[in-house]
């Protein structure tokens, strides 16, 4: 089980790196700007829940880090502590956003970090629920 989790986690790292650390190709007229104001972009998400673009951005950022919270604790036993999942997800996400400052047509956004860490915590909650269900007597 642990080997499978390690492989899934490594696969996630590769996919996440390709998705976030390669130049983007925005649509004509689409503005790409950095955001250092917490909750500014999240507010845009919430104000535009009828927009497939903004909902996709929100869900994409949540789902992007969900595998880390789900497979991380199985692959790396130290990550079975919720606060370590938060710290490591925070470090990885902040690293990605910092790197995006220098990648063409990418934007660094503090709200991406917040949503990514939230996604990792959703994954961690799913991991804990699965463990509880698996240990429950039948």
C-alpha cells in the first residue's frame, strides 16, 4: 500500500509541476496579474459562481492539492499529523506561486496558496475517514 501511495504522490508531483510551472497561454484579452492581497481572488470566485471559468479556477486549485493530503500520509508516515500536512502543503504551494513570478504568462496569487492548502486538508480528511471506515468492525 505504501509503495502505491509513494508512486501516486510522485505522479502527483510531476503533474502539479507541469500544470503550474510551465508558461501559460492566456486567451486574447485575458489579464494575468499577481495578487498579494489575501481573499481578493477568493472573493472574485464567490462573486462569480455562475461563471464556468471562475468556478473551474476554484475547483482546480482545490483539487490540485487534494492528492497530497490523501496520499501523503500513506507515503510519508510523518504526514499523518494534520499540522504537518498544512505546513508542507503551504511550503510547496508558496514555492510554486513564488516560481510563477518568473514564468511567462503566469501569475502568483496568495489566494491560490490558501485554496491549495484547503484542498490538501480535504484530502487529509478523506484519508482519515477512509482509515476509520477500514478499521470499523463489519
